C-alpha cells in the first residue's frame, strides 16, 4: 500500500544561519518498508564570488527508524556575508510511504 502524507513545516523568524525540524510519524499497524519525500533539496542564491548577497539551502530526508515509525528531517539554511535580516520559511513536502499491514511482529 502506498500512503502519501502531505505536511508543512514553518521555520520562525530568526537570525540563525541554519535550522532543522524533525517530524515523526507513527504507522502502526502498517509496517513501513520504504519512505521518500518529494522535496529532495533546493539550493539557490548568489555565490560568494558574485557579491555580498544571499544563498539558501532547503532539503528533506525520510528515514524508517523502526518498523512502525518514520522520521522526516527538513533543513533550512540561510547564509550571507552582510545580510542580517531576520528570515523565516514555510516548506511544503509530501512523504511517500510504502507500507504493509502487519499488526504483529
């Protein structure tokens, strides 16, 4: 069975250069055997050689941590030389989870 979970994470305003939000999904009685996120990564902005502008990195990772538990990590990074404004981000992703009905191990 393919289960598709739509979710949104919001990184609040901060001056930090990089942050991670972790979401855990309990799947009992369905055992997960494969998990993947739709957003695999974004990296955009100007390089350091092109001037004092910004660069942003966004990526997601899905991992099965136990037969009935899946963990999704969403990373948001913002770096620059002199861009000191508070930044926030809203990132939407879909978790694709292949599952089998197994109420007992």
